């Protein structure tokens, strides 16, 4: 709401009144995020159809829209500054962890190869963090959406998506064990370096199985089993890596078939190195029997 007040230069009571009416009409979606509330235009149904038609008729040369665009740049810049400040506060721990495993570039290339060229109608990112997976996969998807519990990380993700010019992706607050997405609504789900923070990783995989369409893909990136106990105390890891046996059992319970992991060894000479695994799981295509 605060950003909209700055952007539109209207009072908060007036904006609240209009947003309430627009939400009731199905033209705006309301997304609470802790003490914050975010709003976005309708992403489905008749509201989306109406808004798409309306936006198509707007002129890029409209002076009021140009002023709004200028103020939006100011708001976006302030958000990016806030995101940078937060990320700087955790950068030392973040960089230390990154140095312990294979470079992200190699892992990201493997992810793209395992996912295939697409195109995907809808891609979902569970535990989106900085939004990197959305930036990586959004060019392959008509629609991409990420969720995360942390408002701070969502601020970082929004700033990064704006910086990268990613217009087909969005983020919202949500729990990966109970995602706010429809059953069988996604072609591709990514769970990148999330499960080791969880007490019950199987619940996230079960949710991925639920939202995947028949024939959809789940890609999971996480650490192989290790004994680096300091990661529990200093980085909040609940699990010291994931075994393939456990991953296979969880995938099976979710109705998925899973391949053996693709493994990336830690950098040479890294005494406290971490092996990164990528698993690909598929939701079997539903067979339609010919009853004629």
C-alpha cells in the first residue's frame, strides 16, 4: 500500500477504498505478506480478460501514464536499495556457503538441460529466495511464480526480477508445505536449495506432486549427505543433506517417478566441501483408455 501511495500520489484511505472495490470485482488480487499487503492485477478469470482488453487500448504516449512510469522508477529504486541493504547483511555467510560447492553456473546449465527447452505454460519456484530460478526459467515459461516465507527475501527477489527485466514472473508469500496454487496447474516445479531447511521435506514434494500436471517435471537441487554440523547452528540447516533413498521414497509417495541424481563434486582443495545433487522427477502421463 505504501508504494502505491507514493506511485499514485493519492491518500491511503482513498486507495484502500478503491482497492477493496477492485478486489471485490475480481480485477485485483490481494496478497497479505506479514504486516504488508501487496496487490496485483487479476491473473485469471474474467477479470484478467477484461484488464487485458483494457490495457491493450491504452496509449504508451499518455502523459499521465508517463508520469506514473517515472514515479514507478523511483519506487523500484527505493525497493532495490532496501533489498541490497538486507542482502549485504547476510552476504558473508552466503558467500561462504557458495564457496563450498560447485559453481552455480554449472548447476544452472544442468538444470536447464534437465528441464528441456519447453515452452512451459506455468513454472513454479518453491522457496524462491533471491528469485534466481525465476530469472533463469522465465524465458521458457508463459507464466512463472515463486513463493517464499521471508518478506526480506521476497523484497530481494522483486528487486532482482525488475533489474533483469523479467515481466512474466512474480512472487508472493507462501509456505512450501501448503502452496497457494491449484491442483494440476504447473508444467514445471523447481525446489532449489530448500529442503535441507525443513523438518518435513516430504510435505514440499507432496505439494509439488499435487500441483504438477500429468507429464509435468519436478527439479530438486540440494546437498548430498554430509557431516558438517556447523551448518545447523550457523546457517539454520535442519538436515545435513538428502539421500537418494529418502528422495525416492518421498517422490513415490507423491505419485512421482524419480531419476538417480546428477552430482556435482565440491571444488578441489575445499576441505569442508559439499556435493550438490540434482534430481528430476516426473508425474506420469495419464493414459486414456479407448472404450469404444
